[in-house]
C-alpha cells in the first residue's frame, strides 16, 4: 500500500515538495488566525460590527471549517504524493498553477507595487507554485514513472 519501504525513501525533491506543502498549511492557518483574532482591525471585530455577535461567531466557524477542509485536502495530497501516487502529484501541480495565476491576476488587477511586500503578502501562494515547480523536475518525475514502480 505504501510506496516508501524501509531503506527506500522518496527523492530529495519530493521531500522538499512535501515539506513545502506542510509549510503552506501552517502559513494559511497561522495567517487566518492572525487576521481573524490578532492583527487590528481584526476580522472578527469587523464581522461583529456588521453581523452582531452570533453572526460573527457563525461566520468565523464556517470560515474555520472551510480552511480545515482545504488544509486537510492539501495535506492528504501531499502525503499521497510522497508515497508515489502520481495523481496526487498532478493535483498539487494543478493547484500550484492555479495559485500562481491567482497571484499574477491579483497583482495586475490591484496594481500592486512589486517589491518585498509582495512576497510576504502572497507567500502561501508562492510556496504552492514552488511545490508545482519542484514536482516538475526530472528527479521528481522519475519517482512517479511506471518504470520506477516496476523496478
């Protein structure tokens, strides 16, 4: 069931992609928590002003639930990719391409000045695009090839 057996580890580039996926989840969850509860003006405080206490709590729970589902799906794909499942690799590559398109569209539409603040603002999206780039490297592709699987 598992591709990695004792003594046979995935290539280094696959491990890098896996760790980047874990880092993306940490960035997303940490950023959500900071934006919702810590960094003024907090999202929760703004929601409370618009929707009242009950509405703010409900919206925060829905937002946390959606983030949990997306993060769990990303982590599951990362674990399956690490085990050698090519379809999970393709899902992560497609996700990286979509995130990169989102970043480029957002920068273009909002006339964001390109400097170091862009890296901070879009770090999860850029890391997801980096996952896609790493998974397209030859060492990564050979790990998922059928010839490797039979050998």
